[in-house]
C-alpha cells in the first residue's frame, strides 16, 4: 500500500495476519485433537488471552461473538482489531477491556508485576523506534522521484516517493513569502498517483481538504449475518457512527451509506453529516453502532467533497 502511494495503518494488518492470524493457526495446530502436540482433557479448551483495551462479548440470543469498544475510551483499541473475524474472536479473551488503565496499573502494582511501571507502548510493534519511519520504508521501497505541485500544476519541488507524505502534513516546501498568493504554510492535500505528484495547498483552502464522501474498498463485515441492506436505514437514522483513525473523538456522524461502481469495481461510499478535514486514503474506516459494537471495516481509497462539481 505504501508503494501505491497510500497511507495504511499497519497495526490493523498486523493484528489480522500475525497476532490473530498466524498465531491462531499455530495454536489450532498445537491443540489439534488429531495430532496436536498438546492434548486437552475432555471438556477442556484453549484461549488466546491478550492485553488489548477492547471487549469480546457473546450475544445470548444468537451465540455470536461480537467486538466492542473498551469501557475506557482513552485507551480503546477496537479500531485496530476491526479486521479480526468472528471465528477468531471465539478463541480470544480480552480481560483488561473492562477496566480503566489506572485500574490496571493498580493491579500490576498490587501483584508487583515487572510491568507495573512500564511506559505505554508507542509506534509499530515490528519497527524499531530508533530513527525515522521513512528510513525503515527506504529499506524495502526503491526511490520513485516525482514533482511537488500546486493545484494549477506548477512545480515547486520534488519528492522521493509518495509514501513519504501523508495528507495534511506540512509540505516542507519553501514558498515565496513575499507574494501574498503564496505567503504562509503549505500542506499536502492530494496524491496524484497516476502522475506521481504530491499536491500542496494552504490549510484554509476548503476545497482541497474538506470532504464528506468516503469511498471504501475491501470491506469486511465482522459478523457473517451483517449486510448493507440490514444496516442502511440505521445509518441514515443515526444508529451508527464512523471512524477513520484510532481514538477519534467524536466519531463521525453519518448521513447515508451506499454501494457504488468505481472503475468497474464495487465500493462502499459513506456520506458524512458534515465536511471533515484530514482523511487519508489507505487508512481504515470502521463502522460502529451506538453501543460501541464494531460492525465492519475497510480501506479508504478515495474521498470527495459532494458540494463541489464532480470532475471525474
């Protein structure tokens, strides 16, 4: 995704494919009744217990295992777990999701655990926190130089790869401050992937930054019985909210949800109740109900402003 110029959230993929992918497969093989290394006695079963701030609850009516936000919202990690399938959730316990972080600290101190004073983890689990992330990417992605332009196509600088920039970050380009037209700080507003160009704009350029349409690909419902038809009316009635980054407060109010055809590929499109700044293609969009249940998620591939003429 980085090589395509997108800005992904690797933690979501790490959870889906590694922690709750390869690790679950390993445990299933280890405890397999037909040849596993560890034999379970009759009536015994295994679980994977993690320290994530989220909750796995079983629906008493249909037996479903459903993913919910943590009761302690400042540390909620349900966004990062939104691609973990229901069949895996049935094997997972997340006991700290019912506590606050200060309560967990007190428990750790009471039992004198070695982690009682450990600092909160930051960054990606598989990337050293020494050095810059772009240096890590440079070990795997060859340089792909391109132009840095304003919306009119005028070239103001050059980049070494679209993956080194995120929508909304400062451009780092020195603009002619003596000219009122260019005076001020400029930010990355668009990635023209087909032309390998970074587009920069002033942050007060509403047309460049604010969006209310989010196009989502690779959508996955967390529980198999969910579908677009079952929740569509609930979206327009305010029963659901959206999130395009972790710990987003408040979540996005939704106005409508539909299915569109983009370049002969089906996409979900979410219409927001208001225009929002800083939504970066490549990030995950997660749909919650009002009780904090994760309904599904997918990858943001495009954003638009419905109040502007459609240039496509």
